C-alpha cells in the first residue's frame, strides 16, 4: 500500500470514527511523506527554526495563514490537505463543495442538458474551487485574529491579576 493510499485510508477511518486531526499532525504526516524524516531537515529546507516546526507538529503553536500557504506550497499540497479533519465545519463545507462539483468532475454540463463545452465547465469548476479557497483563507485569517485576541485577553487578565495583587499588597502594608 502506498503512502497516498494510506493517507486516504487514514482520512476515511478518521471521518468514520469521528477522530479530529490537528494541523500539527497533518503537517508532520505531509513532511514525512515528502521525504523529510526529521523536523530539523524540514526546517532547514523551508528556512524556519527547528523549534517552530516542533511547535507546529505538537500543536503548541499554530502557523499563520502566510506560513501555512508557504508550507503547503513547499510540500506541493493545498491548504485543504493540511486542514483535512481539523475542523468539522471546514470539512463539511469542503465536502459540500466536493459534492457540488463531483470531486472536481462537475456534473454541470449534464445538469444544464449538456449545453456546456468542456472548457466552460472547467472554468466554472475552477471558479468554484477559487471561491472555496478564498473562503478557506478568510476562515484562517479569522482564526488567526481569534488566536491573537485570545492571547491579548490572556495578557490583559494577567495584567489585571498583577494590578489586583499590587493593590492588595499596598492595602496590607499601607
């Protein structure tokens, strides 16, 4: 069984067992499939710190959209491949699009009574794919913003706790 077949089998099993993949797991699997046995080798290839690769793969740090695009491009994958199984809403939207386009072999000409030529159908399919990719990028950007807001809120919480602690200390000593 090839790596591609194993990946397909893994995806099918994960969908059926309600297993939720992580971006880190997907990056690691893609890195290994691409022939980079270690995070160190992959880090050198994409000019990123080895520690950052480790953080991505352990899901302690999520790559930003631009980085995700760079990693996907370098590994000759789509962002969709890296996000597969990560978010059920994303997967559902992707599966709806796949159903609509017949897994990129759209039934549009048949739906329209065969009135479209292959080139027109291909352009329409590409437009659907482009629209979906744009929406996926927007979702990732929103996710990055939410992560940034969560970080900001945590910093505000810590600052508030520190302020409260100082006030409490001043009351006790004052």
